């Protein structure tokens, strides 16, 4: 069957967290409004982009997750999930996806987001839920033209901001080159983004007061978010 997709969405594997101490499974399977997180992510993507290709990286509990995923979803099982980080997953997925998409959007597996967060994606962009300047907790310098000079994952007063990163087809090789030089298997997504900003191309910041993107970092935060959304 020929490939007619123009937009690829990559969901990076969501492993366990020591701070999710009351939850024994991968964060992909935590329920939000009676729906597993992975299912909610896929549903929102397909609501906004019905013709998009979705490729999911799996590690922890991969067999259990596979059973709940629609057959149309592409899966890559990353055997190194216990020793490596999200950039290893990203590289393995990209090597299985030839450069044939106009846009590729990368989302960390434990990010809970809404429709507004991914609507109207245009090009090389990074979603920032709020506009931050450089602080001890968050390092994010944004120029007056709304381009990002530097970004570092963090939090401020427990208000998290999500990483939803999009790149155009012309930058596909730059991504692979960045991940191929040296041992980048232990990099997190923000480390790749910083490298790309410094060495290859400008990423535009995008935000919207209605956008919602938060990482489920610990059990207390998960309970709070779950309660808010299910009221």
C-alpha cells in the first residue's frame, strides 16, 4: 500500500517513574478520564490529523500496551529501554521511517496534552505552554521574534510545560546526524533540541493560552491532574 501520509507523529516510550510510587505499570497505562494515557494521546492526534501516521515507541509493559493499540498504529519495541533514554527510542523509530513526511512531531510518552496543543502545526516548532525567561529552574531564552535561543526542561512553581517538538522534512537528516555522533542513547529530548538550536536550525516557539501539555512526573501530580480533568 503506498504511503499517503504527510505528517508523522512519534510518541516516545513512557517508562516507569520512581516518583509514581503508587503505580506499578508504565505511565502509558495510567488512566485519565477512564482512558489510558496512550489511548488518549492517539485519539487527540487523530482528531486533529485524521490522515497522520502514528508511530509509538514501547519499552516497559510493551506486550500489554500492544493489546490495546489499534492495528493501524506502528510500533517499535526498544529493548534498551532500561538503560537508555528517549533519544535512543527516537533514533530507532526514525531509522524505520524513511524521510517521506513533510512534518514530524515528537511527543514524550508521558505528556498529557489537549487538542489545542497540536492544532495548526506549521514547521520547525516547539510548544511552550507559557512564556518563560531564564531562571534557576527553567532555562528558556526566547528572542523578540519568538524564536528559541536555548531551552532546558524544568518547572517553575510546579507549573510544568510540555515538549511537543516538530521538524520539517529538510531537517530529517540533521536529526539523525545529531543522534549518530557519539553516544546519544542516554540523551533526553531537550538535550537533542538544545543541540539542534545551537548547530543546525532555528526552532520557533508556539504557545496558546488554551494549550495544555503537562508531563505526568509523579503520583501526587497525576492524582491532581486526574481529579481536575474528571470533574
